């Protein structure tokens, strides 16, 4: 028997024979390798960079937010006012969150980034619960459920940490993007700054109007000036975030910037200082002459004098 030529046809079906092609494909070890799907490899360096950027952004945002709160409340000249900065670095909630973040980043190697981001965001309130549980372990037998779950102040701090983590995730996603990296990084930076200043606005309004035992708060001109400066920077940063997000053409960044921008705009007009800045109280109505009762003849309030 002779081997069939490339141009010959099969006598049964009439189709051209490719015997030598199939033989070559069988002998070529690279042909099957190209057809077989390649398993994604875990890039340790990229995951380390991603984790470092995320953790560093959360640390910087939390430090910056606390610095803004301290400077607006006590002034930069007070040395004792920077004590909370040191306490913040050793905050158990933050330390536990960092440990959980590292565990998620390197424990779920094949999970896509959105899934890992969701778990890292959820790790912020979980960190508060874990830190509170560890603190109550010595008195676990006599501790109540309320003590185990922690105080309201601890959970407010956990909520603030969750918001800061969300802003850190937004910045990290924008900073590590592959397309139009400059505009995306600028948008992410302005978005994180604007979101942080939005929380500062809420704190400033709370600090101005929070009083105990029915004491009427005294709003000074300095409080009003502080609101104007903070609100102006906040809205300017959020507007810039929307513009640069549109330039970067990153859909997720555009949506996040619009949501945070609308939230910042609502809060800026919802908690102004003073409270009647945008809706001043009407002036008192002038009293009309002759409004008093007639006391007798010769009284100018009487009709006819």
C-alpha cells in the first residue's frame, strides 16, 4: 500500500485525505499543549503589591481623617491633641483587620478580585467583633451578651473603619488599573479624600451641636468658617473625582464617584453650620402702632384719639 497524497480523496466519502496532517499533529507535542487550557498561575509579587497598597491606603486615610478631626477641634498647636494618633496605630480593630486582610489575600488565591474585596470589606466589622471578644475573655463567665458584643462607641468606630476600608478599596482599584492609569489614580485619590472629608463634615456638625442637659449650643463665627472651608474642599474633591473618573472611562470608578459625590452634596446641605445657613429664619414681624388696647379718653391707641 502506498501513502495517500495530500490531494487525493477518500474513495468512500470523496473528502480529501489529511493522513499526514493527523500524523504530524500526533507527533508534535506542542499541538496538544496549545489546545489544552492553561491554569492561571498565582502571581505572588502582584498580590503582595496589591495587599501593601490596600493596607497602606487604609492606614493613611485613617491617620489623615483623625488628623483632620484633631486639628479642627483642638488646633495644630496642641501637643496633647496628637495622643489619639498613637492610640489609633495600636487600635485592636485595625490590627485584626490587617491580619484578616492578609489571610484573605493569600488564602483565597484563585478567587477573583471583587470577591476578595467584598470579604475584606466584611472583615472590618468582623475585626471589631473579634477584638471585643478577645478583650472580654478574662471575664467571659460573668460577662453579659452586651459586654461580649461591645459598646455602641466601639461599633461606631467599626462603622467608621468600614467606610475607610471602602474608600481604601476604591483607591486601590483605581491605582492598580491597567488602562489610563494617571486619570484613574487621580480620580481614586480625590474620591478617597472627598469621602473622608464628608465624614469630617458630619463630625464637625456633631461637635458643634452636641450638648448635654439641655444646654443651648453657641455657634461661633469660627464654626461657620470651618464649615465653609471643609464643605468647599469636599465638594471640589468629589467634583474632580467625577471628572477624572469620566476621563479614565472606568465604569465602576464613575459609579462610585457619582454615588459618593451625591452623598457628600446631600450631607453638606443637610448639616450646615449654622443650621439656618441655607434657610434663614424670617425676621420678626413689626408690631403695628396702635396695637395696644384703649385705656381711656386721650389714649393715642383709641380710635379717634
